[in-house]
C-alpha cells in the first residue's frame, strides 16, 4: 500500500481526500503529506506511488523530473480531482513541461510553495514560477519544519471536498487569496 510501511491505514481527516501531491525530487511531497495527515511516521524517500486512505496520493519526484515517467504521472492523476503542485521556495525552475498538469479538464491545481524556512528561500520567485506555468493563486506557503501554512492548506483541501456555502469550496474565498495568503 505504501512506501511508508507503517503508515496508519485509517484516515485522521476523513474529509481530507481526493488529491495528489506532485513535484520534483526533494520538494517535500512526502513530508507535507505526513504533516497534512498528522502522521508520526518517519519520512522516507518515495520510491513508488503511495496511496493513503481517502485517495490521498503521494508521487515520487521522478514522475516530474524524468520524461519517461510522464505517462505514469498522468495515469496516477486521472481519477483524482485535485493536484497539489509543490514548488520549493529555493528553486526557480519548474519541473514539468508546460500544460502537463492541465491535460485533464476539470482538475483543480493548487500551488504550494514548500520549504519556506530555508535560508535561501524566495517565496515570491516560487509563486512567480507557478504563475508563469498556469498555476493560478491562491498559493500556500508552507514549511513542514515549522508547521507554517500546513493547517491552512489542510483546511482549504478539506473545503474542496465539502461544497457548502458556509464551509465548503468557496470560489470567492479561493479567488480572494493572494500570494502568501494562507487563510480566507
């Protein structure tokens, strides 16, 4: 089931569902997955797709860094409604060819700037990189080392699963968030 064999098989957040984390090798996908799920499991290098309860999917970074794996990435995201793309705050390069995340119509792409705690972090550049590659705001600035932004991202992802005018996927809220805004 998992590259992390001790991963708790029950969902800590039953409404946290139906999303896949995508990003380059070392962008922090597995650490963010564990933080979102509040799992105490050890973070290990993801060698294969990891399916957590409720269709929470962690992908290996090689899916984005090696063109030979683009087909595997597209196959993995085909049945998932939300793609969470991680752009490290200390990188100015985008790890995918233009438009690859938009292959399937109707999929939501959520931009996350990871590793904002690093000394060489530049969140503004990371947000610009995502915007230049058709990932629209809001962007969530996160650090799994400090926990910054994780709760806001979790709340946002949960809101996408429970469409309701008071607590759900509020398009006005999403459109009102700007670069670095982590709450509505």
